[in-house]
C-alpha cells in the first residue's frame, strides 16, 4: 500500500470510530490532503498512518491523528481565520490548520502563526512546511508560546498542543478575539490532562471539558517549569 492509500485507510478508520473524532467534510479533506509521513523522521515514516503519537526529536512527540482531527473539529476552523498554535513540533498540525483556513486558491485566505520553544524543531518544521507547500500559509516563530504572539493578535482561534497548568496562560485568553475559540489540554504536568474548549464572549469565557488526554508539558512563563 502506498502512503496515499494508507492515509485514506486511516481517515476511514477515524470516520468510523464509536466516539466521534472526525465528522466534518472539510476536516476529512484536510486529513486526506496533508502528507503526515513527510512531517515525521525518516525512520518513523512507515508508522505515519497508524493512529499513534510518534517521536519527533528534542524529546517531543507529534500527537495521534485522531487528536489532530478532534482539535480541528472543535476549533470550527474556517476559511479566513487567523490562527495561533502553541507547540509547532513537526509542523503537521499547523499544516492541517492552514489547509482549513487558507485552502489553495482561496480569495480570503487566513493564516497560521505557530510558536515553538525548541530551536531544532523550529528549523525542521520550517523545512517540512516549505517542502509540503505550506511555507506561505504558516509562519513559524521561536519563542515561549505561553506569552502568545502579541504581534499578530487578536486571533480567531488558538490551539495549544502541549499540556498547560490548570490556570490557562492569561496572554492566550487576552489574545483571543471576542467570539473566538481556544482549544487547550490542561491539568497535571506528567500525568493525564483534560481537553477544554474555551469560547470568549465579551468579558466571559465559556469552558467545556471534552475528554481526558495526554500531552507533553507546556514549558514557559505561564506554563510548567522545565
Ligand atoms: N503540534 C505538534 C506537536 C506538538 S508536541 C505537531 O503537529 O507535530 C508539543 C510541542 O510544544 C513540543 O514541540 C514542545 O517543544 C512545544 N512547547 C512546549 N512548551 C512550549 C512553549 N511554552 N512555547 C512553545 N512551544 C512549546
């Protein structure tokens, strides 16, 4: 089976889960389009279409595909959205977001800003994104994402792909647009966490717990200590 066939099989499996993780046609299309095998290290390429997290270097992991799909669905990403991702890792999830907010040929393209604290990962992610055609739709920044990225704020959507402490970093709440959505795993540093969807309504934030999850820790000023 070639990579494309494997990717289709994975997407079909995710669509048929008992617990809904992949239901929206736009997200299905994005999952079918972005070549996950080009975002993982060469020796992990053959496992790229198994629904499992994989090591990407610097002690970090790319999430399992069902988690990428779920987070994209809950964020309600749409063409034109300005997105901030905290935790670039391989760049794969940023590419999925770009596929949704700035599809090829869009007359109203959005943009994805993504921050990573590991220099080596920033370098690799930039290469991965460029080689797969997302270089112009995604900007990769080296820094502490718990501070957000005020230069481009406010954002329609914010996605955090590392585990935050229970108290969500205040800059992320502040940099969300009124009516915007934040998706964030929060809880303990090294055990499990809960995935939350937070919607900003004026001065209020509606927070909803989705499910239990396990992510690598968010390290930074408003995250955990390294
Ligand atoms: N979204 C990634 C996977 C992320 S793993 C992908 O699709 O591959 C979580 C990433 O968050 C790790 O690379 C880790 O280094 C990064 N990270 C942790 N704390 C951070 C912080 N404060 N700012 C930016 N990146 C952070």
